[in-house]
């Protein structure tokens, strides 16, 4: 069935790959981004080239009014909503906890946790059967950091992803009766631009060979799992946390 989905942080990396694969299914995609309009426009063009429809929507997931506006933009462009990919996420330079500023901690938690909660809330308001919706699917993009803890690197980021795992479990039970499935993917080391923000642009290449499969993963390999969890092919999967981590 053709679906309408919103991908937060859909302009680059894993979100872009998920958007492109959704487009190849013929789905309509809201491509949310924070600041890089050029990357978002490129993703929109790629979704359309693959056979889907897409619009770019600027908005910071940590700001409630902008979150509401981005969901309104999707439903007014495509008429309904069937799925959300809670993908937008940030990391900060590698540091031990003792050096982390409150501003850093607040920003990580605001984008990675609060942003995901606000977006899931807006999706639930629109997709819940008791509110006139048709049900749907939410996919949270967590990280293996949630179970590794990322000591001496980014315990803030890891904890934010642990929150997403717990959120996935609780929300799947809360929204199951509303016809909404809630799952998470937990990527391992994936070759995207996020590592530059941690001060290690070469991280995927440098650490890839230490992974059980001997390499870093690609954004497309994570996107495939995300799109499967959105698709009716996974119709009895809810409350699951799927590692896409090359055996890590
Ligand atoms: P990325 O390449 O850095 O892309 C991040 C995307 O999020 C961009 O589209 C960016 O938009 C958007 N974004 C950032 N802050 C935002 C905000 N406040 N509001 C809305 N959008 C925002 O990252 P990625 O590696 O693809 O990561 C995607 C997700 O996968 C994240 O949740 C990350 O934690 C998770 N993950 C990644 C890895 C990995 O190794 N790459 C591993 C595990 C989990 P702009 O382009 O406008 O900046």
C-alpha cells in the first residue's frame, strides 16, 4: 500500500537513505531537516527520481511549534500520515562526563529525546484510530551505544539512545490498541557525516575493520530495516528493537 511518512533528519545520512528507499516503494515522504536546505532538496529530488513524492520541511525537532508545523505540512501536502521515522539525532565531541557542559547535555537530550517524544506525540495524534486516524507505524532510530554505554566518548548520547529504547517498549504497548506499531532500529558503526561532529570524520573507516563483519555499515543497510518496519510486511512486529550493527 502506498504510504505517507515523515522522516526527521531525512536530508542526510540514514534518514536520506530511508527516504530514498521509501520513495522507491512509491511512498510520499516528508523530508525534515534542521539547516541544510541544499541537502534536503537533493534528497527530495532523489525520492522523486525513484518514483515517490516528497517535500522538504525545515524544522528543529526540539521545538514544539516547529514539530507541529512539520506534521501539518505533511498532512496538507499528502492528505494523511501513515508513518514516522524518528531519525534526527546529534552527537557532540568526544569527552568524558567530567568535562561536559550543561549546554551540551541539554542540547543532546533536547534533540535526541525530547525531539523524538514530541514527534511521536504528533504522529500518534494523527494516526490513532480513536482520533480518526488509520493506524500506522513509528520507527525510532536508536543506537548500539544504548547497550555499549560509550564510556569516555559520549555517555550523554548513549543515554539518550537508551531512553529511546525504553520509549519504544512503552509506546508500543500504549499505541498497539490504536493500530500503531512502534519499533526501533539500533545501528552500529555506520558511514555517515555524524562522526565529523564527534571530531572523528574517519571513525567509520578507522574502526570498521574491528567490527565482526569487518567493516562499517552503510546508511542504505539501515534504511532497508527502517522501511521494512514501516511496511505492512512487518505487520505483527511491534515493541522490537532491531540491531543493524554487523554483529557488534
Ligand atoms: P547525520 O548524517 O549527521 O544526519 C543527521 C540528520 O539529522 C540531518 O538530516 C540533519 O539535518 C538532521 N538534524 C540534526 N539535528 C536536527 C534537529 N534538531 N531537528 C531536525 N533535524 C535535525 O546523521 P546519521 O549518522 O545519518 O544519524 C541519523 C540517526 O542515526 C541519528 O539519530 C543517530 O544518532 C543514529 N545513529 C547513527 C549511527 C552512525 O554511526 N552514523 C549509529 C547509530 C545511530 P541538517 O542536514 O539540516 O543538519
